[in-house]
C-alpha cells in the first residue's frame, strides 16, 4: 500500500509512540487538509498538537471503532494476532504501518548500495550501528534508521547511498526488497505479541524472503536449518568467513583485530562485529579499510554500559537485556568478577531454564530476582541443588539496587541485566537504565542517546 492509495480512504493512525508520530506527520505532509483520526492512550492526548483536521479518540479500541475506517496505520507494538484486529480484518479494514509505507514508497530504490535490513533477538541495534559506522568511515553517505530509534518516515525524502535499517520481529514482514539481510541470532522472545515461539521465529525469518543476500549466524543450528534454502546465504561465526576465535576477529585463517581493541565487551559483541563485517563485505565494500574504524565505534547506551564506581562497587547498566540469553551473555562477559546481577521485569512467559542451567555451572556472586516475573525466576532457580550463588528477592528496582549494594563485596560488580522487558515498572528499557543509574548514584542525564541516527 502506498500513500496515493490513501487519498480517498478514511484513515486512522493507531498509537502515538515514535512510529505513530512519524506516520501522522508523514500523512499530514502528504495530505495537509485531509481529515485523519488518531487512536491513542488517554495519557498521550496531552502531547498531541492541535490540528483542526484531526480527530482524537482515546481509551480502549474496540472492533466497531476500527470498522469505521478503510485503512489503519498501526504502531508496531499492536499485535495483529489478537482482537480486535482479527474482527476488523474480517470486516474489510486494511492495516499498514509506518515501516510498510516507507518501503512501499521506497525512496532508497535509487541508492547506490541499496538497503541492509538487520534483525535478530539480540544484537541487531549494535550490528546496525556498526554497519553504518563502517560504511561512513569509507566515505559512504549512509542512513541509519528503523527500530533502532528513528522511524524511517522521519527520513522521508532524504537521500543516501546506503540505508541500514534495524527491524524488530514486529516489522520484518513489512521489509523489502533488501540488498542484504542480516539475522544476528534467534532465541525465544515477544511471546505476548506473536502468541507462540514458532510464530515468533517464522515472523523473524520473513526477513530472508526480502533479502537478495542473507547473512546468518553459523553458531545457531536451528537458524541454519531454517535458512538453508536461501539461494545466496553467507555465514558469519564460521571458520571460513568472519568469526571470533582465540581473542581475535578473523577472516578465515587471518587474524585481523584483537578483541581487546573492540570498544564493546563480550564474545556476543565480537559476533556482532563479524556480522557487520560480513554485511559490508556482501555490499562489495573494503572491509580491510573499515576494520580499524570499528575499534573507534562508540557503544550504544544501556548495553553493558559501565557507569563507574561508587563506594567500592562498579555499576554496569545492561537494561537492553530483555531475554535470558542476553543476561547469560552479559554474565559471560564478566567472567572471574564478583557479580551481583539484577534480573526480572515484565513477564512475557519466556523459558528461563537456559539461564538456570548457566548459573548452575557458572554462578555469579548473587542473583536478585525482581519485577513482575521475579517470583517465577526465583522459583526456577530454587530447583537447583546446592546453588553456589546467593538468591535474593526485591519487588522493585529501587529495592533491588539497595539489596545489591548491601550484598556485594568491595571490588564487586552490580549488574542490571534483567532478561525481561521493562513494562511492569517503566515505559521502556532506556527509562529503566536511567533510573538504575540514578539509584546507583550517577547522573541519568549523562547517558547519551544513540549517536549516528539519520543520514550522514
């Protein structure tokens, strides 16, 4: 569906988050006097600008409300698998999104290098930013946008030689065509939106259908099996290509960059570097020239972000960790440190058994179970016989930080790596991370936004 299809349609924008605002602004630019409707939460109403040609409806959205429109531009967080969308679709209502509209308009069709789409359960933001950073270091005018923090429609009409677009599992079906698609990894997440783990995986893998070249993680057998039919698949984390081994980033047998020189810690971030290099290589770019610049990449906030020390304790903000696997990677990056980790948040029903198995073998100093799913995590950890860590509980983040401060020995680390979304206590992971910084005694305003968004 393109913008011109909306000329005579009754159109509503559903949701007033970042993408909803971008969609509404783009529609108003295209149709200055068209009557539009915004469906939003009551607390969002005060932030909506006055517009004589905009009706605003707040509160719970019912199917009968949706059925009064021809087309609804919905925000990514609204699941199409749940009522009232199913009833509206049956009544003939069409749904699209800001991302889908941008791809349909496809301003990047004239780009020299096309579009790189990046998805994955974890690492997609860092990988996207690294691809853009490497391309820009080579003098290529590059756009960085999408789920990473800048809706594509915010860049409507702008030109770039390369577009790097991060896509969540809510958006992968809307992407295409892509010159290169990257899937960093695939674990269980967002079951509340997708309904089942199988549907989540299937939705993620829709990126493969849009990609001329598909880059996937060789360390994941299930991902390899599900993408085996792709006609032009390239592997990273594979000994023949870009991979990390023996403390270095390698291309085949060549040792090219010590991992110690990377500005982002952990083996999982070394994997992200390899994914980014594989994407740059697939575009035909000079990875040898780009590689040294990756050592000057600025880490994204809330991702194993070292805040500093207070009263003999080091504090690390990994609020972006919204899956148990991400928490495992955070702990792995801090091997041989005395770590107290704060876990828990909004409960999406994700399986924590992998985390339980990891801490059984590689125990931190202490685990503090917090948030809405804290009791469920603690219950899973209690199945371990003779655990070699201290298990504590604290309902809120404020209480958890206090408990962590009391139980962590001098020289130790207090790590916020929740393994769960933030919606039980906070608007998003960034708000949670800033609150953790404040509680730890640091200025939350010092945590910068993601740099490099937009065209540069």
